C-alpha cells in the first residue's frame, strides 16, 4: 500500500489574513468574551467574578461564560457527528474548569491576567455605552480607547497589543472588508495613514485626543457602510472573508483537547454554544459554521497521521449536511468563503480515490466511505451554484465515483501489464509468445474483477448504483485494448491464438455476469453498462481476416475500373450488343469475388456478405459515374438567347433584310458558340449510344448477380437472419445506371439538336425568307441521326432515348421561333408554314405508327401546340393580350408604363415574355411601333 503521509503544513490554511496565529487567537478570545456578555435578551452588561458570587446562584441568560460545567453521559454534537465517546476531558491532568468561560480560556491558551484585562475593558465599555449590543460596536476601537499602558505589565506589551488591534482594524476594514471599498471614499486612505503612523510610533489614545477622534471617525465611517446605503443593524469590521473564517476557525479549535489533538472534548456542546454567539460579529451562518467545523476536523485528521477515522467520519457528515442546503445559497460572499476550503478537501480526497486500490486495504477499508463522502459532498456543493456558477442537472456523485473507479482500475491494470512477460526485454514478441501471456492476463483480470465486486463496490454503490458494472466495463476496455494490438497482426488462426480468444471470451462472460448481477435493481437492467462493453469474442479475429480478404478483392476491382476507363474507347463495333467490353470484365470480377467468398471456411457468411456487396457496389458505382462524367446536360448545349429587337414591315425593308441575311446568320453562329460549353471529344453520337448500352447491360447483369447471391446464401451453413435477402442489393450501382441512362440520353439529345445539327436548325431554319428556309433540311439530318440511334441503342432503352431526342427537337423548334434573334422575322401569313413544319417534325417521330406512340408524342408537344396559335393572331390582339397579362402580373403600376417581363424559359400563351418575343419577331408596323413606344427596342436592321 502507498502511504499518504501528509503533515499539517502540507495543507495550506484556506482562511489566511495578514495576522499571526497568536494575534488571531487573542482577537478571537476578545470577541468571544464580548459576544457572550452581550448574547442575552438584555443589552450589553458586565458581570465580574465578584458579581457572580454575590448573585447567590442566580441563573444568567444562556449562553454564558459563567455557566457551570456538568459532565453528561453523552454529547449531542458528538452523536450527531458520529464521534465515539471518550472519558478524556479537556482538563485531564489539570484542575477541572468550573465554568464554560474558564474552559474556553484554558482551551484558547489565554492567561488569567489577559482574561482579567479583557473583562476590565469590557466593563468600562459597558459602563460608557449602556444599552448597546456588541455587534453595534467596533470592538478593537473600543478596547483601544478603554485600555491604557498602565493596564499592562510593561510598555512593550501594551504597544504590541495596540499594534495588534490596529492590524485587526486594517484587516477587517481595509484588506478584507465585507463590502468592497469605494475608490472615491477618502476614509479608507485616511485610516491606512493613521494605522501606518500608529504602527511606526505609539499613538495618543486619550479619549478626546485628536488622533483618537480621527481614528474613531474613519473607523465608524467604514464599519457602518451597507450595500444599499441604508443604516445597517450591525457594523461590519470582522465579517469579511477570509478574516472572519480564520477567527472562527481558531474558536473552533478550542473544541479539541490540548493534550490530545485528535480528541474532541467532552464539553463540546457547551463550547460550541458559546462560539455561536460570535456569529453576528463574524457574519457566520449555519452553513459556514458546518464547513469551517468540517475543515477543522479534517485538518486535525490529516495533521495527526490520518489514523483517527472518527475525525474524518465527522468531517464528511458535516459536509453532507451542508450539501442539503447548498443549492439554496446564492450569496457570492458565501461562495467565495466556502469554495477554497472545499477545493482543498476535494483535492486531498481525490488524490487517494483516483488510486484507491493503492490507498485502501483490509486494514483501513472502513475509512474509504468517509473519504468518498468527503469528496462527493465537496464536489456537489461546488457544483451547486456556489463557486462554479453553473446549473448542473447531472448527478455529480455518479460522475465523480465513476471517475475514481476508472482511474484506479487503469492504474492497477498498468501494474499487471508490467508483470506481463510480454514486456520483458528478453522475451521476443512473436505471436506464439504473446498469445499465451494474453491468456494469463485475462485470468488475472477476472480475479481482480471479483475482488473489486467483493471489497470496493459495496462501498461505492452508495453513490453509484452501478459501481461494479462501471468497474468491469473499465477492465473490459483495458483488456480489449491489449487484444486488439495483436489481432491486427494475425494472418491465420493458430492454436495459441484460439486459446487466447477462448480466455478472452471467458473473461468477457465473467465481466458481463458481474455487470448483470450488479444492475438487477437498476432501471435498465444494466443495459447502459453492457452497451459500453464492446465484445472481443472469438469471431472478431475471423471477421478481421475476412474483412482483409474483402479489402484485397475490392482493391483489385478498383484497379480494374481505373485501368478500363483509361483504355475504353466506347466503340460500337466492339461487340454485337454495342456495349463496352470493360463492363463485361468488371461484372466478371464481381461474380468471381462472390463465388470465392462463399468458399471461405467461415461460419458467418450472412453477417459479412452485406459488407462485401456494399464494397463491390461502391466500386462499380464509381465506374458508372466516371463513364458518364463529362457528357454535359441540357443546359450545356442550349444557346444563350440573343437580345430582344423589333422589325419593320417586310414591304419596306425587304431589300435591306436580304442584303444582311448572311451577316446576321454569322451573328447567330457567334451567339450559339457563346452559349455552348466544350464537351469531351469522346462523346460523339456513337459513343453516347455505347455508354447508354453499357449502363443498361450493367443494370441487367446486377439483377442476375443478386439472384445468384441469394441462392448461394441459401445453400451455405452460416446462420441467417430473417429478411436478409432484402439487403443483398447493388443499390448504388443500380441507381447510378438508371441515372446514367437518363443523363446520357438527355445530353446526347440536346447535343445532336443544338450542336451536331446547328447548321440546319439554329443557323438555317427560317433565317431570311420563311418559305425558302423551311424544316426539310433539318429533318433529313435528324433522320440520319435517328438511324444511328436505332441501329445502336439497346431495345430496352430505345424508346427513352428517342423520346429525349424528340423533346430536344421540340425545344429547338420553339427556341428558333421565340428566340431566333434578328435574323428571323415572321408575318401573320407565315403561321401556315410553321404549323406545317411542326406537323412534319412530329410525323418523323411517329413514322406512320412504327416510331414513338402517338400519345407519347402528344404529351411532349403540348407546349408547342399551345404556343403556335399565337402566330396566327393579329398584332392588335397580341398587344392587347400582352398588356392584359402585364397588368395582371404587375398591377396598377403598369398602367402608365409596361414593365419588361423577365425571361422564364417556360413558354406559354399566358406567359408575357412568350408574347413579347412573338411581337419582336412579328414583321409589321403595329408590332414595331408597340415595341418602340413601350420598350424602345432597337430595329433588327440596325444590327
């Protein structure tokens, strides 16, 4: 056992003002005598020794210095604190004191001469200030004025006494005041000056002397201050921290026998009754009394070799009483007063409890309960808004005790490790040497756990309902850490490895059993503790080996994916089905991995199969994502819409328009290229088709693999959970293939329409004369593209791909009509041509019933069919409808000026921007004037 031999000096005083021990003791005695003479129901009076004898036994109000001492069979205070009764009294070996006053004088080591002088001074005070209570006076000030040099044996003793009282005034009013000093208050500076002069040279203390009057003036000014400016009931000169508690501590030390420092005197009840009369002067309450008394008891225990457990027990009992009312204490003064002492006690206790296996044994185990109680009570008081100023709802006692358990057991485990042969420099650390020693360590830990349960857990359970559970959980983690260090290096299951795993399994069962038995009465039956005990059963090693095998397989698949993607050219002639050969190779690797997995001699195929499939799924997903990477999307290929312009009637500007057609068409190409993003050159139309087919082929292959995997699992001997088949899916890859087909189809369609066929659509359709630039060239080129698609794309996705091309062509047709720019202008009569051309476009995809279904075509051409009737509306009707829609959109603010509607990109006959664009392309004066008047749009011929 490690002995904690802490001497008295090792524990600093928690309450240490600038006064020596003897000065504090003399001051405390003067205050005690003064308080006792003023504690009755009557004002301050004085009873001398002769008066006491002349009163013929008349009872003086309690408590009194003159009450006769009687030895009782038991002490209420000792009984409350749990102190054993002793026959030794304070006066053992000497004449027994007759009164409590005489007892206090002896206990505080005050001479009879000093006692007589104090009483004489108080008699003079009483004679001069009849009717005043002691707490309404500044006692050192009154004593200074009443006692002269002639009252002392020598001038030197008088001057020392005077200096001591000046230092008390300095401590109580300047250094440690109850109320903070106001920097603007000159009284403090004046008092400091007077005290400084008085300490240098004895001051004149005559009743009417100038120096005495000045001293009284500044002292009373400082002592009668209050927080709110009102007149207080008591003056404040000795109730500031830490002066008040240091004085009170000195008084409490009188409770101990002068000849036996560990023994509380038999008359402790009467002594404490006297001491409590000083509460008003010192600003002490029940809580401060309990903490101070607890500290004194604790200090005596530590200073005398920590052998008298009664003192420690009594100290912890007092703190437990304080704990009950601690949360009600909000005064920051008391918080400051208590926290330092409590922190010292807590630190001392925790030094022992954080390694309690070294501190306590069968010979002193009974003291452990008191040490834990001391620590927990201190911590709970400190956490209850007293010093930390926080509102903790957590159970402090459980948290603290849990910390002690885990810390101490960690220390014990480290010692066991040092005894482990594995840690010897002369023992090689090969696996065949490590595993047997791990087996021995497991048995040692099991023995430690049962000892913990029998010896320490019953004590700690008072503060933590799952003390044994926390202990075994800690040991479980410690051993698990050791096991994991070596499991990582295992490559096969050897006999030694199996023995170690069996020993670990036996230890785990013992620890779990202790935890379960310890938590029978808990709310959750110990589940919270057991959840923290992550298992390290025999299967763990096998699982690690299998996971390593899975990792190797998946890394091989990932390398194959990267290599194939770099070499793949997406050639439609690579095979009859027009998909990438790399897809077939990758599916083959996945098939081989699943087959090899079920050949492994393990009993947990079902448990590890989802992990294998998930890893393979992620690798295949990366192949699919990279296969479509760089293909672009719809917005990649749609050109930026040119600025809005207006045009004049064709009869007036026909020739000008014809001359500029070529330059305007060139402008159109520039605009188109500005709206197009560069796309990977490997994304030609054939390559797009191969990529789409590859996505489709992988999706079909995954369904086949899923069915085979479920069948293999059914044939295996491993334990299977109900419904596990639902989790055996390549979810990520299947979703990626579906999304890939969608994105590739869309990108391919818009690339064909807006990039590959731009010269016949965007740069050619309706540029110049509408009748001579109709849709036939575009349809011829589009038909060739459709033939390539029909001959390449897999039947299962062909309809989807053709539909995307149709949607893109419809969008292109509308974009030419509504955002074709200054190279295009339409008259009212042109609507016939436009409608005929759109009919030709839809017929291309219908192909006399051999193409797309009529209802599918109808569904996707709805927007075009809704917009085309606008081209046959009169300009006046168009402007009227446009104005009506603008007013409906912007309200009355649009009556005087029509706002320019924003471009939404969603064409509709009820969408103002759609109508505005038709007006911009309407070749007549009415449209031009309307646009000039309302928006001042430039003419097309001005470009």
